[in-house]
C-alpha cells in the first residue's frame, strides 16, 4: 500500500507499507529516488502489524520502484498497475 501526503513547499511524503510478514526478512524499497540502492531505505516494523518507510519528493515526480527482500527476492506492489518501460511499478506523486 502506498500513501501520499502533501507537504509545504511543493513536496510530497510517499509512504510504502506492506504487511509485516508479506516479504521474508529485511526488506528495502529501491527505486529511481535512491538510485536503486539496496538497503538505503529499509521498511521498519510498526505496531500496527505492518512494515513501512517514507521518502519526501517534489510534487509532480514520477517514480519507479520495487521491494527487495533478503536473499535477493524482488517484489512488486500488487496495488500499482502502471509500469515503466522496464516493467517496474510506477506512480506519479
């Protein structure tokens, strides 16, 4: 699940959230916003039974992303239907 929150100065907070046991082990979100760098944005366990992480981006950005879990397991967000030219999930914020 992805949520967006408008912030001042033309920014948007994008929160990536998954069920705590949806992906095995440590999971990070990687994408064009962090140069596809594994481990730089790790989903953290929350008290509501989910894991999540947020990034702040300029409003109007289009971002491609995927989830990367331990053992090199790549996953897509099933709620995101739009894809970029490489097949990665893509959203506009």
